[in-house]
C-alpha cells in the first residue's frame, strides 16, 4: 500500500491523472487490486464506481494478475491482412489460454492489441518489452520456448 | 423567444429549450427511454431522434438534448425518422424481448419479431436496458456515485464497483425508483414501512425537487445555509456589532461565494446518509493560527450561516478566516457558536460603553473587530481561565455579575438589559428582528428561549407583509411552532420542508406553509405507520407536546408572560446612533402608524416614543398569541385547553391549578 | 542551460551547424520503434566503439535519429551529407561500413536494390520510394537527433514561434486559414476555422482556452504520428506553441498512446529541454507569452481518438463521447474552448508560418484561396502497408492518384499476386477496388468514393484477402472498441458482427446483405459520435464494391480468397517432394506421409493453422 501511495503522490493526487496512477499500479502489481483503487478513491476523491468504470473500460487494466511476460498480438489492419489471426490462434493453442487470460504458471498472458504502429513489420507482436516483426505461425513455439528457458535461468 | 415548426405546427419557445420539451408543449409524444426532467438528458437510447432542418441541411438529432437556438423546422414523422426508430427498436427487442416498455414502443412501430438473433438476449421482463437513468440519478440527484457503468461495447453494464454490494451504498432507493424496467429493486427495506410504495412516491418527489430547484432557490447542496448571509445583508437583517444594524459595507467578505471557494469536499455531506439536501459543508486542511493546535492542519465542519453571521458580522469581524478558526475551536471546546458570538458581541458593546474596561477584561481590548482579543476570549473559555470564565456563563449571568461587581449607574444597568440579547437565558440566534413584530414573537415566545427554529416569520411578516394584523400574526405564531415541533417529534429535519419549495408553491393560498410538503409529511406518517392522519391531526400531535412543555416550564417558574419578555434591542433602536442610521424608516413609521408629530423632536424623544409603542405592540402580540394558543392572560395553558387536546393528565391539572 | 531570447536562436543554430561541419560525415542510425526492435541501439553503440578504437570519433559522428518510416528494411542507416542509404544493417557489417566510408565507397550488399532493374541504388534521393515524396511534416525525419534540441534548432525549429510572437493573434489565425490546411486526424476540418472559433469564443466569454495534441493514433495501419513524435518532437511542441499564441491558451496537453513508449519518452525529453531553454513556461523567448505542456497517457481505447471522449479521458474518466454540439472549440476541456489537432497537423504549422500560407496552399489539390473546404492543400503522410512491396511512411502532395502511390512509390504487389483493394481511413474508412486506382487522393474524393482520408492509413490488399473477412475484421474491431453508450453503435455492431460471422461460416441467408444495409443506415444516422456514425463504412463499401464476394459466401458457401476457415480446406498437391517439414511442424499431427513421398492432410484433424503452407518450400500446400 505504501507503493500505491507513492504512485498517488507522484501524480500529486490530481484527479485528472487517475488513469496514469492506475497505469502505474497495473505495472507495479500486474493487475489493479481493489485495495489500491480504494486508496486512490480516498486520496483523489474520485468515486470508486468511476474508477471501476475506467478499469473495465480501458484495455490496459486487468483485475486479475497478468503474466510475467505479457504477449500482445497486434490485430491492426495491416497485421490482419498479413495473417495476425493465425498468429493469435497459434498462441491460444500453444498456451491453452484465450485472449485476456494468463497461463496457470503465471508466466504468460495474452492480449490482442489494436495496432502497435509498426505496420511495416506486420504481423507484429510484443512479448514483455520486446517487439517482433514479420512473425510466422511456425515461430510461435520457438519464441515461447525462449522465454520459458529465460525464466528458468 | 424563437419560432419553430414541429410537423407543420408553429410554436414559440425559449432559447435553449430542447425539442423534446417543445414537443411536449404541443402534446406530441416522442418515444424515449430515458426522458426524466430530473436528470440531464443523456442521449444514449437515441429513440427520440427527429429530423431537423436548420436552414443549411436536414440532419437527424436526438430531441432530448438538441437545444433550440435558432429557427428550425422539425420533422417527427418523416419516413427516415420512422425507419430509424423502427430499426433501433428492432435492435432493442432482439436483446430484451420481454421488457414491457420496449415491447410496447416496438409494437407501435410495427416490430413484432426482430430479424436478428442476439448473442446476449435477456428474456427477463425486468432486464436492464442500459438507459443510464439510475447511474445519472445516483450522481446528479443523490451526489453519490455508487453505481456506475462498467465495461465497454457489448460488455457495458450497470454495476456497483467490483460487481458486488458496495458498503458505501446508503440504500436511498433513488436508482430503484427511477429505473423504468424494475431491473433495480430493494432487497431489504430499512424501517419496514407499512406502505413502501407510498413512501417511495413522496420520497422521490422531494429528491426530484431538490435536484431541480435547489440550484436556483438556495444552493443548499452547494454552500449550505451560508447562502443566507448575502440575503440577510440585502434585507438589512444581518446582525452587525451586537444587532445594532442589519447590514454592513464589508459584508461581501462573508458571502457564500467566499466560503464556497473554501469548501473542499464537494461531496454530499448530510446529517444522515441519504439526505438529498446535504447542506453540511466542510473545509479540509485548514491551518490553525492560534490556540493549542496552532500550526496544525485540521478539518473544519462548517461554517454555517449562524456561525458566519455571529462570529463574523455581529462581532464586527469581516474576516472569513476568523470565522473558520472560531468555528473549529467552538466545536473543539464544545461551545455553541451562537452563544459564544452573541455573548461576546454583548461584551464588546459593554466594553465600548464603559461598562467594562481593560482592567476587568484581563487587559484585553474587547472592541468590535478585534480578532485577536476575540479569539483569546474563546481560548480562555475553553481553558476555563481569565475573563473567559465570566463570558462563558452567558449573557443573563453576565448582566447580573456586572451589575453586582462593576459599580454601574442605573442607566448603565438598564442599557445592559436593553442590549443583552437573550431571552429565557438563551442567546439570540443571528437575525435582526427590529422591523418584524411577528419575528420578535418568534424569538420571545419560543419555549426554549431566543431561537428561530419555532417560527421564522421575517419574510412573511416584514418582506412580504402577508400577516398584517395581530390575529394574523398570532395565527402564524400558533401554526408554525406547532408544525415545526412536529419535526422534533418525528426526528426529522425541518430544512427540506421549506428551504427548497415545489415549483408551483407560490400558486397556493398559503405558500408560507408549503402545502405541497405538508401533504408529503402527512403521507410519510401514514405510509410509515399505517395509521391514516390528516394535516390537522399533525398539528394536534404537536399541540399535545407543546402545551405539555409550556406547563413544564411553568412548573419551574418560567412559562408565563414575564419569561416571554425580550430585550428592547430586538424590538427597536436602543441608541440615537441606531435610530439615526435608519431615521427615515423610523420617522415614517412614527408619522404613518402612530400619527406622531416629529417636527422639532430630538432623536431621543422620537426614540422614546417609538419604544413605548413597540413595547406595547409586543404585549398586544402576546395577548393575541396566548388567546390563539388557548392560554390565559399570563401565558399559561388553561385546563380546558389541556382537556381539549387530551392532555388533562392529573399531574398536569395539579400544576395548572396553581396558575 | 540558459533561458534564451528570440535573437539567441540564430546563435545556437550557427554554433551547432559549425559543430556538425567539423565532422567528415554523420552516420545516422534510425532509432525508431521498428529499427530499435531490429537492434539499432546495439548497432549505434558498436559503431561508436569501433570509431573510438580506430581514433575516428573526431572525424565521424554517430547520430541516433527518429523513425525513417521504412521500417520493414530496418535497421536503417543513412550516411550524411551524401545521403547513402543502408538497410538491414548487422553488427558484423560495421567494420566494412567504416572502411568503405573512408575510401569513399559503398557496401553494396547493404544498398537498396531496385526491383525493376536489379541495380543497387546508393543514395536515398534516387530511390523511387523516397524520391517522389515531398517532406513537410516529416522534414526532419532521420536527419536530427530527436533527443537534442540544438539539432532541431539547427534545422530551424522555433524560428516560426519567434515569428508568431511578433504577430497579432488574428494574423496567425488568418495565415493558417489561408494555407487551407485541414485536420490530418480524420475529419478534415479546416484548422484555421477551428482556431478562429476557439479564439472568438474565448474572447466573448473572457476565458482562457486550451490546446490539445491528439497523439492517440488509433487507426490501425497508421503510424505517422508515432514517427513524427519519435523523429521530431520539437515540431509538435512548436506547432502547439503557435496555436496557443494564436488563440491565447496558456496550457496544453498531449494525449499519447500508451502503446508508444518511445514516442512518449522522446516527447517528455523534448518538453523538458524546451522548458529549460525558456521555449516553454513563463515569458517564452523573453516575451509575455506563457505556455505549459502536460502529457497524458492513453490507456487503450480507440474511441478516445474522438474529441469529446479524449477530453473525458484527459479529465480522468472513461472515454465516453458526449453529444456535439457544442463542439470542443466552443466548449471543451473543463467547459472552456479547446482546440484539438493531431500530431501531423501540429507538425505542419511551423512550416506554414515559415514559408507562408501561399506556398502551402499551392501544394496539393483544389483552389483553397476562397475557402479551405474547396480543396486539399499541402501534403499528407500515408502509411503504406499490407500486401505491398515497399511498406513505410510516404509524404506526398495531396491529389496524386492511388495508382502512383501504390505502384510508383510502393513498388506494387509482391509475390506476383494481384491488387484487390486498398483500405483507407482506418476502421471508419472503406475499401476501394482496382477500378478506383485513378482516384485522386484528397479529402473529398475519398469521401465521395465511400471511404475517407482518416489519419492516413493505406492498407493494400492482394487477391488472397477476403473482403467479407475484412469487413468482419473491422466490425469485430469496432464492436470491441465501441464505448457502448448509445444503442445504434452498440447493438448495431453486435448485429452486424453476428450476420458477418454467419456468412463467413457458410450460414449466410438471403436478405442478409439488405438487413446489414438497413442496420448500417440507422447506425450512421442515429449514433451519438463519429465512431458509430462511420462504423458501418467498411460493410457498406465492401458490399458496394465486392458484392459478388458476399454472394459467393452466402449462395455458394465458398470463400474465393481462401481465408474463411469454415469454407476452406488444406490439401497437398503433386509438387510435394516428401521433405516431411510440414508433418513435423503440424501442431495436431494431421499430416502423414513417408519421406520422399507425397504427404496427405487429414481434413478431420486439420485445424487450418496455416503452418504447413508457411513452411512448405515447394508450393505444395493448396488452400481452397
């Protein structure tokens, strides 16, 4: 909770910046805990119902913890015509989770994201902070294996 | 005014009217799911679309939130409009096939079976149709944001945070009452009223009035009672420097906009959860400048009007910061702000008139306007030391103490009696009553002492001149104390009764009684208890208690004409300075009302005559009121009266036999 | 750094130009998001290390630049002043690059190869993709270090601000109006007119207006705003400053997508550098003009590109649009007049002031001398992506044809496939067929053809693209992004999706097309905001131009392009050499066959994941 307060202070408890606070909270906890939102309400006086609307409205937020590695499959138009749906299918199959879910080991979560702005590299995905372009269905198992290994080391 | 045409019919409307409002005036019904005057048009259901030709183009708009600002022609029934509404209804019906209002509108537009299959079809008759009324009602009417929307697109839904019960919900039921489909309902009705629907009906009426009317009438929800300062100053009723005058050129420093800027919470702050008036206000992080908590940042609960007028204008201190600080320390020490302020105003006037001096005040220069000395007295009262011990005993005891100890002339003693603003030992609250005889009665004849909560008749009497005769005034001084006592009996707050009035109140025969609200209270009582009463029985309930209290006072030696006396400051000008400051008004009255020849008369002569007349009037008023209340000449309830109201209990009769 | 006055700009410029001239050449390493993902930061570090080790760091400088817009070929390096263009540069190429540089020669294998002639083209300006472009908004891409304000000033940044500070407010507005510039974000509303409304309203009401830069580039397939902010953040700041001076604002906001972390970082660096120099804050350039810029991070909602939703989001609320009118220029942020322009629009403003409204108005199509509505002046940046040889950002004068963009600049359709459609205008736009290739690309022509300019996404689709699937894709996208407030948008998108989903599964019915048209019309008439009003465009435009493809799905239960999973099957043809790679990669073991023998796909097991098609080197997998 101390962390949450630091985040709220960082934004000067300014109610205009609750979305930024919540983004920082999401980054910190990989989800938005109820207690954290209640703290934001207490400090900024923005009603909890409104914060809850924000959490469920914007894609960045999640009420359940996201994986250590967040996989974002771009589903922008350029990526779509270059086969993004097949890439997405491939991830759901390999990870046995649907969009918005996290693997039971907490390692990966999967999101579809509207356009990462790297359309020249379509289809594009990001895993954690890394961006991969021109992804093929056949690349997916390799990529996942790399991160699983990286985690074991 | 703007001329518009709706389906060929001309109508003149005010600028800023919505098309929906204009159509209603022509009795044209536009289908709409979320049309309730009491919440702002939300424009979500889109059923109320119409075509508008604004001179440039014909475009489709929603009539609920399209403001008419120029001459337009509106087409309600064009092919395009009908087709659009029909498709909207087909969409809705595919999702909510059994909601009666949707079925009905759909049938009117010829939609029986939708062509689409909806993946989220909800067969309930009480399905939520996402109209947003509940969410907006919670926010705009109740000033809470307990329920809200969540999700987006097809996942949009109305929920409490985290989709479970939220403890902050006060169960006010506004959302349930405004929901058009019954999707929201109460699972547990607090207090178990006999007739829940009837309670809801009148409860919603008050809530709606508050939402629609408060902003323009009083802004109780915005600034609380502090809005009164400006009104009182404008009507020469704001007590300044111990009730000598009713207005001050610096009063603007204490007006509500000053405090509104300082009120920080922006939340509904009522005495009880769910009050739609929520007139309590507070200031966060106020840094104290004096006293034991100096330098600390505190929350100050208030100030309200009485505190602003008392600790501000009546002490000659036009500094909002002082008012806030005094507010905090009075609360902290457990001192009433009115008694503190009125008592200190008396002390200051004594100080300025030589009844007190620095030696007696412990070296404090207790002139009007001396903030530092005033605050020091408050701290002394809190600590129980210095001159504060004497001030803390109140005006009635101070008069006695000063008389005994200060070696005063008879004139000075009389002066103290005239300016010591207390009745029955209680300090006056903050209204100047000099020009309203009825209000003098309101203070003087109140059972507990000089408080305005029994009868607040200044506007009826002085401003609007609605009760000119003694009989009229006596009737008011019978009815209103009884009516107001009823709130005490029920444990209800009086403010929602008359601070915000129904829109049509002025059209009633007796607007001051707020008949629309009296009817509401009769209904509340009947619906709550299951026992039908009428408005006369309501007064009768109070009369039993009120008379019993008077008998009780009498038994302790107070309930008589002598104890109903008031200080002359509350009836007229005590000093030449006071007289001369409003000479035109007093002179006019002397001539017109009493045919007094003012030619060549000094202020003192005129003042003395006025005093004689006004004191006589007050006694005549007492006669009339005692008579109306069924009391004897000395102001004691008669045994017959007690019998009439069913309060002729043996012990009571025993006391009254002594009268 | 000291706060500077107007006159100091020149000194800084001259000093910096002099500094740069001391070097023999500058190695500009693209550090846009795309190239960074391909390892350009590592490249830059290694370059610096190599130069230092060889004691050449006083002769050659390494400059990390913003996005070049040619991301598919990254990492990209341009050697200035000659403009030598290297692509797909790897760390092991570095020593050779330096060797050749000293010799005055090129590393051929890293050069661009013309697809028609097969010749290597060393210089950027001679590459068709770049040669045909005219750079205004992108004028500094790849030339400056975006994290160094002096680089920007050396290229003339903040000169136009200095000029604006000398002008009176109405004159600035008139200049922008005369240039004819229309909003680059989607609607194409004349920028100067918008400013004038905000200026007059704030004067009448005696309130201080606000400035917002919309960097919530929402249209999938468009990334020019990201590129501009990454490559040249100061032009955006300068544009906003000029706008602020024009309407009398003292506070501005940039609303930027969370998905663009690098752009946000660069922008914040640029803002703080500008603050230090006194180009933001109080008494800007020694004048009495004050202006501050704050950034707000978007949190992932397409609808926040809509002005009123964006304002709602900036105020810390869910991004739900509200009814217009009043437009934000009259009542926007905190109820005050607010002008919202997107990144590209702001980036054009300094150039308009610098070179004059007339110069700008002469570029582009139509005659805007009477009214901005009469034409499309200036250039527009397009992101040319999808099934096209050269993907990337192109800035071209308005009015050139789709054909010129796709074939002359973009190099046509790769892999010997045929052009089928080009989608413009983002989800609210439409798909134009081959018959429209001669269409002039400007605001009004595109709208007339049933699409729109939007923010400039241009997604080229070949004959392997199913137009019903594309329509379903957009509707699915919008269904997910609709805020859900108003009935027609929320329920209309659900209904359209249901129908399209059925059609792509071979369950289409007679009357489906007509029902979709009816739903679409209601959505466009009755929706609350522009998102809903235009949401059905992809459906309407594909029905208009590709009706036969819908009918093939509905009547014949076939997907001619071979995309809709339920309507296609995978099989192996006689090209198969029995290399076994497909059977090894198949995730469900649906492919069997012996080595060097033709393989077979079991249709019962096949999940149509396409991996076999991808890995087959012999074109032996058929999709029908």
